[in-house]
C-alpha cells in the first residue's frame, strides 16, 4: 500500500485526480464510489473532460453500491449523485454506465448486476472511499473476504451517519473490489482517522473491511492530514 498525505481536502482531491488521470489512459473499466469525499475529484475530472484534457469515450463503468430499494430519480439515490457530479458532465456514453439500480426483487437486482460484472469486469481502475467504521462500498464490518455482489443490511453506524430511507443496499463484495487491477482510496477529515489507522496498520480482519486492501498489490491511499492523524 502506498500512502500519500496532503495538507487538506483540496490538495488530496488534486492528487487523487492526478493519479486517476494517469491511470485513465490504460483503463477500460472504471469503478466509482459516492459520498462527500470524491465530490471534488469528480469536479476536477468533469472540468478536465470539458477542456478535452481527458476522455471517457470507449470506457465503461461500474458503481460500488446503491441503496435498495430506491428509485433512480430519488434525490437521495447514488444514481442521482453520480449523474449530477460526473455522468451528466463527461463523455462516457450512457450505454456504458453499469449501475446497481433496484430492479424488482433483491435477487433479481443482484443477479442483473452480477451478470453485468461477469461479462464486463473486473475493474481496471477503482476509486474508493471509506466509512468511519472501515466499510468499503457497503461492505460493513463482518463482510468476508470472499463476499460478492449482494444485498446487505446497513450497520447502525452507517444508518446514523447517512440517514438513508432504507436500511438495505446493494454492494459489490470484497471479492470484486479485490479483483480491481488498481485502487485509489481517498479519505479526509478527523472522523476517518481511526478507520484509516485500522485499515493501514491494523491486522487484516472482517471487523475492518478496508483492512483486506493490505493484501492487494496496487493500492494508493490519498489522505489529508486530519485523516492521517493516527498513522
Ligand atoms: C457511504 C458509501 C461508501 C463511501 C462512504 C464514505 O456509506 N457507501 O462507498 O465510501 O459512505 O462517504 P463519505 O465520503 O461521504 O464520507
């Protein structure tokens, strides 16, 4: 794991964008995360694309997770977030965007996304955030190393923090995340300090799903000082 520490959130975002843009040329399949952390990274990517400095043409994408069930137009949906912050602003063809939309039952929703992943995956370049309890995607503490795309129940911590309309979600599993060829994980703010310490320096355990990343060969973690405070 390579760890890069920047002074603040803006600098962290710029560094993450630099690494993302570097990896973009050789990547066919991109993996995206949601949350407050990657917002500026997506802003920088949208801007660079509008200036013609980078392009998403010919690539395809997978998103890590989405609440389940949720309507894609719901203002709280991760689809809405991705559309507003990135997809609506870049030249990635809409037919190339693979997203874990709610499609009927949980089983149908899972099967559809798992089949898409089977035919188009794995991800070449994955952007990841981290939850304060060490979750990645919606792989909450207790998720196993071989967990795959599935419907999960959100932890009390995540419910308290995100205040979602539903307590369930669909997520890529740890297995699919670990299959990504290259991973850029970003985190900023004091409240991520403990999760970052446990993920980077703690033992590899299901209690801290991000700790599995220690066993991946190509992970770069970009932090601001606050998130790095316990390293
Ligand atoms: C959510 C998402 C994660 C994200 C995490 C951190 O629960 N499922 O994919 O990484 O929260 O979000 P934030 O960047 O807002 O702290």
